[in-house]
C-alpha cells in the first residue's frame, strides 16, 4: 500500500517522545487530518485517536497512523516536520498541492 505522507526524522522523534511521556494508550494511533478549505486553504491537524470504521491505517517508520479515507487525497505527498526555534516549536506541514 502506498504511504501517503512522509514523517521527517525530527517529527518522528517528537511523536515518539509524546507517546512515551504523555502516557498515550497503546491502542491509540497518530491521526493526521484536514479541516475545511476557506480563504486560507486547508488546515492540517495531528492528534492521537483510536481507529474508526472510515479510517485507513498505515505504519510509517514505526508509527501507527490513521487517516479518514476521504482525507487521504488531500494529504497525499505531504511532509510532517517538527520545528524547534528560540521563539516557537511545533509541527509543520508541507504539502506540494498548497504550493509549499
């Protein structure tokens, strides 16, 4: 099965750190999703959740990932990265479909 997204080394390290330090239950998976369009385009989100009937499941570099089937086409080709700077830190999403 084609893996729709890439998770960078820095993002993978942070996701695994969150899973270990925030006591995320073992049955939970990383959920990657999108929220509506609007003027600003797509907004992407990450969280932890259990599988639902309308999900596709992937294993990406040792991380179990969930996506709603209807979101996969919007997420295809996206790269999830993690930024840590002096002023801010957090996950970033680079999607070639957004021109990014």
